[in-house]
């Protein structure tokens, strides 16, 4: 299995859980942003 690395946005790097990153890998940025908002709401954290 080859490991491919790419540039990551701040949302991917700091905020999304590892499970969400794995589940939504390759999705558009708008989907990642929506998942991030949902995780922040669940954890009662202020989004970036």
C-alpha cells in the first residue's frame, strides 16, 4: 500500500477527528467543513 501525502487545510490538520478524516477522505472541502461544524457543535467548542 503506497502512502500518498498532500497538503492539508487547517480544518483537516487541527480540528477533524481521525475517524472523520478517514470516513470523508477525498470529499469536497464543503463536506469537510460541514462535518467540522457538526463536531464542534457536538463537543460544544467554538469553531475556528
